[in-house]
């Protein structure tokens, strides 16, 4: 895994090398003449250099243009495909971290692994017991990597995440090295500030007033949805924190396309799954507000308590967005907490064109935001956000933790008090690194580029006789039914196609079913995916016989 090569007096250490990326650390000294890095020479196409120590001069030579810039600790030099750059260390010594990634055409066919059968020798190696030497361990780690699914490939469209962002890789190294907890400010002064900054900036993008924005990072969108219910309960029935439900029958209204995490949360909170009321949707997959109002009135007639309505911003299967403004009117009238599950679609906040999909988001009481899906941060990196400052603390603070929390009067309070977790990883750093490097505008461009891949793909799919798009998506979910070559009707054909794509290591896409049969679901989320990848997958799909 790790080898050091002295080249022209700089010490170059490969920290991690996979078929998808390479991470190299370089130690510099002032005496060394400028090092020329020509991207074509080392076989990769994109290069991100993070300055970890020292001051550097970077001369970017792109065609006839040359750009001379000084870089300091913490800055990242991202070098475009085909450019060469000369680096010179200006300080006595320096340290840089280089993350190399291939360009899209170099994601080689043989790199793809979507059909992993763990052989007996690996099964045996996984068993714990006797100690192995460190070099043996690194060999085992390589074997584990080789047998893992290629989620870094643009042909991995199975989940709501795909691909690895170099900024996230660099951040992960720091998270592992710093190994601290975000429970207390004293143990993580900078990471706590970073988490707070993200909460503030997301709150500002939502349109919540300064001084009202609050939130905390949580391990996944499911956890955020759980905490939204907890917030709604704390706001309306604060006595339940000490007394429990005391016979109250709470109801939570979600679209029938909402994520299953609401049911799991209802189980964990002691409400039972029957507390979740699935509301019907229209032909585009959006919650039908007439049905919502009827369901609320029906619950009230039975003496039940409508606690929360959740509008999904980007449903898991179809990518539909529930109408937040209309749902808010109903919530406002009946005094019900409005939560928006933006685990998948939340990042449209960054896009000038797609933000309309979450029009009136500022009326929500809380929002789930996952950065590990569309933004590409490391798994997991999620947030529960609310416009009721102080409520997370009220809902989660308990006694018995004075051994840990000593400085609650300090300017920066201990963020662990806002959460039901004790130890908390610095997950936010991964999102922060991507946001810092791309900027707010860059994140919007990322979303918009993927949406243009969607448009181009839909136009092509519509021209194919045996492909049929379901609920023409307003988002990055392509739901496509494949008709069998024989022309015969086969409701399960898309499942067969999916399994074949996986078996041949061609692509990994998911499937779902409705009353008319199964269909493929392709998720457009890989940072380098193009319409050509989607055409390739669907061409393979049409060849299955
Ligand atoms: C709409 C929606 N909400 C919540 C979740 C749960 O998020 P996580 O996987 O981060 O727990 C998902 C996951 O796919 C989702 O699609």
C-alpha cells in the first residue's frame, strides 16, 4: 500500500493506490529545483494538490497560457486535464498531498466489479483469531478491495450515491488522523466550528432567519428523519420527554412514495408502524394534497393527534418532489409540524435552475439533508436542520453527562448535547471540503450538469422502441421499463435485464415495480457520468436475450 521513492530530492510516498484513484504525499525542501508534473506522464487525468505544510509557487501551463500563483497551507490546486504544472517550494520545507483520478474514458471495462462472489480463501482470511504481520494485512486489504463492488465507477447507478470526490478522500485522511469526537467543543474546536458553519450556510440557503437556524450532523438521512419526529414531539408535547407517550396516538403523514425510515423511526419511538399514514400521489408521484387534508381530518375525528407531515424532496424511486407550499398551508391551518425530507433532492438548494423544485422550503420547520448522496461526501454525512433554535438541545439534553460536558457557558456550546449520540465523527469535514473547493456556485453547477445529462438521456430513450420511461422524472432518477426482444409481454423482464448486467459486470442498476410490472431505476449522480454511460447501459440492456 505504501512505498517511498526519492525523486530529484523530494520524497514521494504513495499512500493509497487503487484502480480508481491514487493518493501521494510529497515532502519538499526549498533547495529542490521546480518539479514539473505533467499529468500525462503519470497516467491520470486530473490532479488535486492539497498544501499541507509550507508555501508553494505553482506555474500552470495550459496551452499557450501560463498562470503563476502562490499557494499556502490548506489551499488546493486543481489541475485540468492535459495541463502541466511546475511546483516550487518557497519555504524551507513543505508537504503536499496529491490525489490523482482518471478521466472518464479511463474507467476501464475490467475495472468494473458488480458481481462479487467471495471465494473460499477470502472467506477464510476474513476470520479473526491469530495475528497477521502488517504487510500481510495490507495484502488482505487489497484483496478486500478487489472483491468489493465498484461504486466508484460511473456504471454504478444502483444507489443514490456513486463515485469518489478527491476532496472527500483528502478530508477522510484528516478525519482518521485527527480521530476526535464532536461531542464537546474542547475535543474538536475546529471541527465543531465547521459543522456549525455548514448548519448556518444551509439554513441561509433555505431562507431561515439568522438566529433561528439550528442543526446537527447525524449518521444518515434515516437518523435525520427520526430526529425530525423527535423535534415535532418536543415542540408540541414537551412533557413526553419525561413522561413518555402516556396513551397518546400520534400520526405522521407521508406520501406513499416516502422513504421507509419513517416506519423504522415510528417503531423506535414507540409509536408503532401504524402511526405512519401513507398519502396517495398523483400521476407524477407527488403527494396529493386533497388526500392529505382528508387523512388529517379522519385522524382528528378518531381522536388521534396529527403530529407531523413530511414532504419528500426527491423520492427514492421516482425522484418526485411533493408540493411544499400547498402542504405548508394545510400544516399551518391545522398547526402541524412540517418536515421536508431532502435526503436525496436537498442539494437543489444550490442550483439556480432546479431550486424551484423546493419552492417555499423556508416554510418548513425542519429538513433532512444528505451530503453523501448528490454532493458526493463520504458515507455518511447528513444533517437535521431546523428553524427552531434551541429545540434540538431541549429535546436531547439529559442529566448524567457532567463528566463530559464542562463548558456549556462557552461561546461555542458542546454540539453533542444537540444529539442522541455521544461519540460523533467529524463527518462534516468531507462535505465542507467539497463545498470549500467548489464553492456554492460550483455545487449548483454540479447539480445542473447532472440534470442536463438527464435531459439528454431522456431524449435518447424516447427514441428507442423497446424502452419506456415511467413518470418522466423531474429529477435524477431514470425509471425505464425494458420490453423483451420477442415482443411478448413479460412483467419481470427488467429484473432479468438487471441481473444480467450485474452478472456480466457491465453495470449495476436497481429495479422497482408498480402495478404494471418491474422497471429499471438508473441514478444519475456520479460526478463524471455522461449521457454516453446511460446509453451504453441501456444498449446492453436491449441486447439481453
Ligand atoms: C428520500 C430518502 N430519505 C431518507 C433516506 C435515508 O437516507 P440514509 O441512507 O442516509 O439513511 C433515503 C435513502 O435512500 C431517501 O431516499
